[in-house]
């Protein structure tokens, strides 16, 4: 039973920007505020305070965060900035953005309910003072003793004592789950460790407990997130903690799909590939952080790899699961990148046949080692290379999707009535398609089969044969046979 204090009528809405890790943070913030007596209202509803969980990943994300804060100020509500932009810039952000009534860092989260009360009463708390968190523990998931938990895990005793305090901000069959926080890598282009902190894994028991709770909330697919999931367990006991975690999650009743994200190629071992291929509910999906393929460029990034080593990894994955999905992000225009190095990346992309690729042009990030590297490329050269590689990957990923025509995919129905679906269609995602980043699969329903059919409700997995593609998106017809297929009239 919840021990949250009674609501005081104070209304708060939470706007979550950026990645799935931020979505988990927002969910935990909601749990804290709910426990502190605040009434959570939907984004866009009238609120006394708007909490904007900001992103600071790249320049466009920073701009989006600032624009969102400004728009929130126009609503008449008190505006509180939290998240990565607030943590990273703190007082500097507060000085540049007086429209925000408070700028709070990660360490303010335990007392956030009271701090929002101060803001509402006109007593602004001091703005966050940034510091380098690489020598400190990162922001970790919220937990309290089970007897005092604001949100308990119904019907499932916690394995390790604490119980997560979390409130889901949106309904649906998919939810992210944080398995670790922080990062110990020192990539020259990345500032994340400086404000997210050193790497620390969550105990497996806590993650499994959360999966049980999410299943009770109607979630059918969980997406495991962190800054570096292949490092999971390096600070825990056991020989292969990540494999043990995946095995435990595979056995959670009600969770039909487990998706692992944020993998480092240099840390992806054969045993992990085998585990993903063998565990029934673990999606054959690899969110692989290649970043580039040229060995020389990667060295300047303080990363490891080459076209041959990366292609060897892709071959291992597809040997274990021929239809596995592989997505990645690449940075072009990195300082010192030559035409030959860019050609290495092109050759790798052509040979690898990845399912989706995000292309980013290099830009300096405050406090990163890459800022001091020689041979920065002119902005127009970076922009031209972004256009060149983007055009290539659009062609290649469309070909990869076309190759799936005729194959059978398992599609998780996302929504009963998606806005962009035509009559007689439903939209979901196959195992190789992660939420929001990898395209979707449209189910073409045969005559006599209604979207309201029980077998097609959100969260159900429907076996279907791919009949067409459009870019990275697929179109598929449900099968009339098989244990997980739709039974047609």
C-alpha cells in the first residue's frame, strides 16, 4: 500500500526531453512528487509548476530544451529546469534564462517535492552549481525500504530490500528500464560522463522486481537502457552478470519482449550474442555504437575498432540470428577526418547492411578533449559529409528493409487506434524495430478481421509476413496459423 501523503492540490506536469534514460528519470521524478503530495497532471493540462527534464546531448537538443522552457513560461505556471542541461550548466543557464523559476541539479531530486513547494511559494532555491561528476557516483534509480515505498511492486517481494519509487507518465505496452547509470569511457567527443558520473550497475534483483511491477501495469516490452549496457555488471559479482540478468528477465511473466540497447562494439562478446539469440523473449536486436569505422578516426575518438573488426562482429551476430536488427549512429566530419577515412566508413556501411543509422555532424562540445584536437574541418565540409553519408544510409537501409519482404516478423501492437493508420490497419514494431528510432510495421488486416479484435489489442505480438517496405518501414499481413498468430474468422 502506498505511504504517500495526501494530495495538497498542488498540480505539477512533467515534460521529458531527450533519450529513454531521461524518460526513466522523469518517471522517477514523478514517483518522488507523487510521494510528496503533488498531483501529477498530463503535459499540456493546467499546472501550478511545470518541470522540464532537459537534454544536453547535442546543440539541437540544447536548443529544444531552451525553447521548451520558454514555452512553459508562457503558460503562467512556475517553471523548473532539471535534467542534463540543468546539471551541466546550472547557474549559467539560470542567468541566461530568467524565465525559469529554478534550475536544479540531480542532487536536488531527493528533496524535489519540497523544493517545488518553495518555488510555488515564491522562494526560489539556489541555482545548481555544476561540478565534474566523473569521480562521483552518478544519479541512481530511486529506492526506499519496502515499508516506506511510495510505489510498491504488487505481489512481488523485492529481492534486495529496496523498492523502486516510480510512476509511469504514459500508458502503453512499452517502457524503458534503467540497468546502470554513468559511464567510465573517455570518448573525446562526449561530455556525458562529466555530468552523468561514473558507471554503476543496478543490482539484478532490483531490475527484475521492476520488470514484474511493469508487467502488472500492462507493459509487455521493456527496453533496457544505460549509458553503456555492455559494461553492466563489471562492478557486481559473477562471471557474466548481463547474461544472468537477461536470463532472469526472460522468465518474468507478462514481459514478452526484452530489448537491450546502448552496446559498445569493443565490449560485445560471443557469449552475449549467443545469449540474445537463445533467450526467447530477448529481441535479436543490437543498438551498436560504432560511431565510425576508420581505425584512425576511432583512435582520435579514443575508441577501438576497424572496418574488418566491425564487419566480423556483424557476421557473428547474423550467424547467430540471420534476421537480427542492427542499428548504429555515426559521427562524420570529426577533426582530422580525411577523405580516405570517410571512404572507410562508406565501405563499412555498404558491407554491413545495417537496419538504421543515425548520422551526426561533428560539433565541439564544452569540456571535451576533441575541442583541442588539430585539423577541425570547416562547417560547410562537415555539412556536405553529413548529406553524403545520410543519402547513402537512406539507400542502404531501404534496401535492407526490402530484403525482409517475404520473411515472417513478430509485431508488437503499439496502439489500438494510431493516428497515422488507415482503416483496416494497425501499427506496431517488429523485433528489429525499437520505439521511436527504427521505423514501424503496419499490419494490413484481412477482410473480416477488425482492429478491435481481442488478438490485436495493444501489447499483443502478432506473427505476420512482410509484403512491402517503404524506407525502413514495413507492411505485413497477419498469419492465420502458428501459436502466436492471429486466428482469422
